[in-house]
C-alpha cells in the first residue's frame, strides 16, 4: 500500500496536468456529494428576475424563468456524475468481460459476442441511443441504459483485440504450466494486462456519457425540464446566445467542458499510474 | 484473404438480421400514431380506425414484421409521412451530403490528431505533451451542437467571415450537375469554380465542428499506443542497433502503434456519422442525419428505419475493411474465425 | 447587411469558369426561411402540412379571393367580408346556386387554357379524397360532385345543398384550388383515379408563381408566372424558401440580412426584434383563435361548475401574457362587462383573484384536489411556461398539479381519447364567424376540438340559431347568448388571442395577413 501511494505521488508530481485533473475531479466529487444542500437557491424554483446577467446576487445570472444558474449548475453535478458513472459501469463491466472472454477463449464465445457487438456497432451509435430513448421514454434510467448499450462495443472490441494478442504471450504459457485454470488466467493475467488501454477508454466514456445526454437534450429526448442537468441547460440556453444572454448556456457549458476535460485527463493519469511498463 | 473476406461477410448476416429486428421493434415502439396523422386534424375516432386498417397497422406485430421484410426484399423502404417521398429515393439523394461532410471532417481530424499524438508520445510529460493533450481534449469536451452554434455565432454573426448556415450552397447558386453527389467533385467536373468555392465555403464550418470533436480519440489512441510501441522490446532493439530516429519512430513504432488507432478510426467514423445528426441540424445540412432526426421527432418511422438499415450495411462494409486492414498491419491477429 | 451584400457582390464578379451561376439580382429575389417546409405540393394530399398550404396558395388560382382592408395598426389585412375576383371575373349569386364567369385569358403553366372542366375536376377531387380537404369543403356545405356543373368552357355553376352563409367564403379558402385536369387525368391510374401520387411532387397549376425547384425538406424555389392574368402581376420575380431547423440561426440570418422574411420564431424573439427596431416586425391577432385552458367536464372534480369558476379566477393571466407570450397577443380576460357584443374572440369577465378563487373552491365542496395538467410538447415554447405558472398558481388555492408533457406526435391522439382532465391548447378557425368557432368547440356533437366534452342543449340551440339566422338583431342576441353561457358554465377559460408575428427586412412592404397564416408572395415588394 505504501509503495502504491508513493508511486501515485510520484506520478502526480511528475505530471502537473494530471495533478490538476485529479484536483478538479476531487472538487467535482465534493460538489456532487453535497452540492444540492449548499446552494444558495432552490435549483428548481422559478424566481422573480428572469434573464438577469451575472451579479452579486446571482453569480451566474438567471435563466428565462428566473432560476438561479449557479445553484442549478452545482446541483446538476450530482445528476450528471450519476449518469456518467452508471453508464460507464454498465458498459465497462459488460464489455470488458465479454471482450476478454471472446479474445481469450475464442470459439463460440467469440462468435456470439462478436455478433452482439457487430449488431450494436452496425447502428450509428447516437441514433441508436436516440431510438432507444425515444421508444422507451426519456427517463434517466433509459438514458443510462442507452448510453451503456452504445458504449459496450468499444470496450468489447478493444478488450477482445488485446486479449487476442496477449493470449499467446510467454507469461500466459508460464501460468498454464504452473497449473492455473483458464478462468484464473483470465482474471489474474489477462485482465490486469489490458487495463491500461481499457482505463483510457473509461475516462472517454464517462465524458461521452455526459455529452450524449446533452445531445439527447438538444433534440428533446434528454432529461425533462425543470431537472437541473448540464446538457439540457446548455441546449435550452443555446437559443439565447444570439440575443445576447450568453450566460444561460455559457456557464453550464463551461462546467460541462471542465468535467469532461477532467475525466479525459484523469484517464491519462490513471493509465500512467497503472501501466506496469512505466513503473521503475 | 479472400476466404477470410467471404467468411466475414457470411458472419455479418446474423448481425444484419439483428439490426433489422431491432430497428423494427424500436420504430414500432415510437410514440405517435401515423393513422391519426394521415386522417387529418378533424378526424373522428372511426375515421382514424379506418385509416389504421388501410395502412395495415391493426395487424399483429408478427404480421407487420413479415410484411416489412417482404417489402425490404423488394427494395421498398416505404414512404415518409412528412415529405411524402419514397424513403429510398430521399436517402440516396441525401447520402452524398453526409458522406462529403463526414469525410472532410475526418481528414481534418486525422491530419491534426495523429501528428499531435506522435509528438506527445515522443516527449511524454513535457509541455509539448501537455499542450497536445489539452488541445485534443478541449475539442471533445464540449457538446458538438454547442461547438457548432458557437462557431456560427462567432464566425458568422459577430465576425461575418463565415457564410450563413443555410445548407450546402448559398441561395444564389444552383447545385452542380449531379454525377457523384459530392458538390466538391461535381462542381470541378462541371468546370465551375464559382460553385466549387461556394461549396467549400459552406463546408468549412461544419467540417471543422465535426473534426474538432474527433481529434481527441484519435490523438489519444495514437499517443497511448505509440507510448506502448516506443517502450517495447523491438523498438529498443532497433534503437540499440543504431537505426535512425525517424526510421525507428515511423517505420517501427508508428506502424505497430497504428493497429489500435485503426480500430479507433473505424469507431470514430461511425460515431461521426452519428454525431453528424446534430451538426446537420445546426447547419441546416441536407444530409441523412437531419432527415432521420426530423423523422424521429415526428414519429415518422419509415425514414428512420431506412436510415438505420442503410447505415448498418455501410458499417458492415467498413468493419470488414478494418478487419482486413488489421490483418495487413498485424499478422499476429488470429485469422481463425 | 453589409457583409451579406459584399459576399454576393463578390460572387457576382464575372469569372471565366463560371457558367450560369451568377447571382440573381438580390432585389428581385425574396429569401424566406422557416423550420419546416411543404411536404407536398398538393393541398388535397393526405397529411399536407401548413407550409404546403403556402405552396398551394401561391402556385394555384382559386375562383375567388378576398379583398383587403387595414387593421388597427395600419397593416394590410385580408377582408373576409369582401370576396374579390381571381380566376372568376364575376359571379351571379342566387338563392339556390351561384354561377361564375371564368376569365378567358387564363392559362396553366404548361400553356393549356383554363376551362370550367378543370374547375369541376378539381372540386370533385376535393370533396372525394377525404381527410382534411373534404372536411373543409363540407364546412361550407360543399359535399357532392353533383353540386359542381361546368355549364360551358367559361361558365361554372355551384348548386347549393342548403342555405349556408359559409358557402361563398369557403370557395375562397386554400382547398378549392384549380388544378390542371389534363395533366392530372394523364397521370391517373385505376388504383389512383385522382393522381394523388403524381401530385405529391409534381404540380399542374396556373397561379402567379410556378415551382422552379423543389427539394422536400431542404428548399423550394418559385419563379413568377409572367403570363398570370388573374390579378395584378407580382413585383417579386423569384422566391427562395429555405428550411433552417435551428431557431437561433433563423434569427441570426434575418438580423444579418441574409434572409428576408420569417414567421417562424419564438414570441420572445419577435418581442425583442420589435423593440430593437432594426427589422420590421408585424404582429396581427390571429382571427377566430384562442389559447385556452380546457377542463374535461366529465372528469371530477371538473364536473363541478364552482370548481371550474374557481380555477378561472386562479389563473395568473398577466404573468402568462408576459412570460409565455411576451405580450405578443391580445389579452382575453378581465372584461368590464360580460358578453357585451357579438364579436369573437372577446374578453372573458375573469381576472386573477386568488381570494375569490379560494372562496369558490370552498363553496364547491370538492375538498382536496390533485390533478394532471397536460400540454402539447410540440409547442413547448408557449405551453411550458403556461403549465409552470398555472401549477404554481393552483398550488396557492390548494390544488396539487403534476405536469404531463405529451410528445407532439401523440397530442392529437390524446385529444381524441378525451381522457385528459386539464389541458392548455389552442384552436383557430379559418372562417371568421363566432358560431363557427362555437360549433367546433362547444357544440354537443363533441368534435375533437370540443376538448372539454361539453354538452349543453341550451348551448346547442343558441349555436344552431346563430348559424342559420338571417335577421341581424336575432343573430346578435344568439351570439351574445352563447358567449354568456360559455362564461357561466366556463368549461374553457380563454387566455389570449395569439399574434401571427412576421419579421422582415425594413425594405419589404406589402405584407398582408391571411387567414391561412402563411405568406402570400403576390403582394410583397422589395426595396
């Protein structure tokens, strides 16, 4: 444990951008955990001063029904993070397991999982998400489900490709000779060795999940107003940019970008930490 | 190689069948009642029922599916409610617009992202690496429609250097004679430089918007796999053997690093064609993406079904091409399936 | 404006390679933009949408059109009381029929002369194909092909089934367009005797404009028919109508001068553009139209008239005017005197009075109420603020409301089911008569537009009297009667009469408000 922490500190110290990303992530986690309780205004309550520019009273201004944008942006962190984590867990869990099974065992595993992946991948992914949400109704659960489904193939494919390459490596053969069963090899040898590439994908997927929800909101298939969610705030606010009320879209957009940004940089940092080849 | 291609084609059939079924189910589950639409605004319940029977919508799902597959086999994709046109015809005429836009966006993205990824990998953790990372990541962190709207606001509305987002060509130009459907190609074939330039002008902003969004995955994968390749044994051997730096980086490392990048390219292209939908809406681009979205919102299911099926066939072809490319680049990948 | 002109100026420079792509004179081309375009060139086609009416109106002639008057703001407004010649030069109105004399020099776009045979074929088609066109013809008692007689090549007679004062106006609406029957018959098949398929993307018309290019979903380009004889030749030679899905972009295009005219933006945009005064914004109250709150009188507690009246006093009328529609509408509440004349729409006597609302609710004995407020998500721009404001207001008098957003595609289906207890909706009728409105919205025939499922024999009697009464004093009494009953029973609470807003470049004149709420290019002038 001590050496792991020391290693982490080394990586963070080495790479200022990664340190920054970790810091932002920690901040976001705090916002997600306690955000809705510490905000000055009720994120869902209409106010008497619609379309007020940022001021000392409303740090991020108000939107078209008078809601305080700062409160909504902070409160939205919880929902967006929940969507991101849930979709990624779904896609990563199902996709990685399916992929390494297909790559390592080959045969029927590969055929069936390959077909599933191909079927999903044959759809333009955003349109598939649109279709699923449109057909099943735009609830948060369906949005998470749709996002998880459309990201499943990426994990499965990359996992399969990596497992396919690694299964012939020397240490696998050594493990077999040592008497490890196939399943044990799968979990103790293959899985950790493909983690660097997979972890990179995780960070991207978390960002994509939030962006997916934003895209769905733009065409009216996202969460329902007046829910505070970054994507729908950006898409609603986009109509006001041309009229000069830039703050309605800009602040949620900025925070959304920072969050996705931070997820992406995080992935890089995590990879640096986990990649055994970088350890000294 | 040929037998592999045939085998892959054969194995693609189950996924195509899966696509047909999933599409049918999803579009039938869409809200809205086409019968009510056809019957008109003042129709009574009885009138709507009559139309429902006429359209065959009162039959069970199984029967409707059989009818649907039968029509597909004849090449009939149905008619769009909102435009009144046969779906097949509309998809065919609108497809070049989407492909032209997506290809241009992808070319821009590759041209910027691969070098970015290589530079970042060559000097890991240096400021070059950080800057590359920040550039690539910033592009993908904003929702694509927001990027598009922002670009329109800045370059068209404020600065006036971009043309109005009115589609593929400005109001006062006639489209070039239709040969391929790609305006850039057709206008050159026509010898009409004015139309060519007009088409280019309209393409710049939407292609940039798409490309910006694709920078990150390509750059990231290039960097990550280049790092893996650069720290691998064979590269160390090559360096130790005294081979020149360029040869090592491009000839050995990059070639081996390309494998995951190629995987990502395929996914990026497919994901761009999906993101296209949003860009087309923002820029009033008459492609299949905007066609499908308009139809989806109006619960006009024939165009959505047609769109998805066309996409599916294209992707099967694309994935096959990628797998072949895989085999060319990395013989280690097992061809046993 | 400058940048746009500079761009087209540069494009107009002669280039050696350019073949026929030089910019048309900007002054002679009108660029119109909207969110949706026509889905058909055939007004009688199934599911023809609103923009399709605009297309049909401009490329076809009708027997008659309407005259023009000025509205209170000094803008041109069609005059529903005055019918003017179009294809017909004159007509002879008798108690049992009307005979039209068609002009002799009218030709279709393909050069064939227009004869009474074409009129009969078009009218037969309109009453036979079903759906909305047939329904609209019926509104004026135009129901059977036997009514239409081509006496000779230039004389056409319509026999009346009954005395209906709506018959003549109904002949001037969009539906009875005159189509080239020669072309139509050529493309008719056994299964499709009216050439409905061919007409989806083709047209055989003879109106002031012809279609130069039609790309459904993208654009439609019209060119003036220089040989048009049925009215004064329009000033604009070419009209380009482009689809621009994003409303922010539509506004940007107008403000930069790259588009000329648009009636497809949010009330907020129009309010701001009107205040900024850089563009010309014309707002006309839509005739015979109301945005309202409907309560289903078959669903408790809305079967209790005191509950309905309580809600009528709990509506936050002023806030709705400001926040939902930015005052781009005529308020229809707070009349000093109830049912004071025979105009429609007219103000209801209700105004926001929470104390009164609470009192009435207590008197009603309904107890705690919890209900669902539904609206059409396709028109969320207006409906959503209304829903939120009403939810807040009703909470103040102790009624708990949850909001149900119905996707646009489902709205009509839901209305038909008549299950929704509380809704907001809008309705407007093309024929500008109060009894026409009430016939569809309050009559016991329970049409789909009677969203409240309201049935009252007293109301039916007053409506029927008004429809067929010829004596002016008795007519007025009947109208005032049914209006007063509407306030007494209040199944429906009027909110406002919406505006039809149009924004255009300052150099454009001649805009005229039409009942179909779309653009008529024939009156427009540029520069």
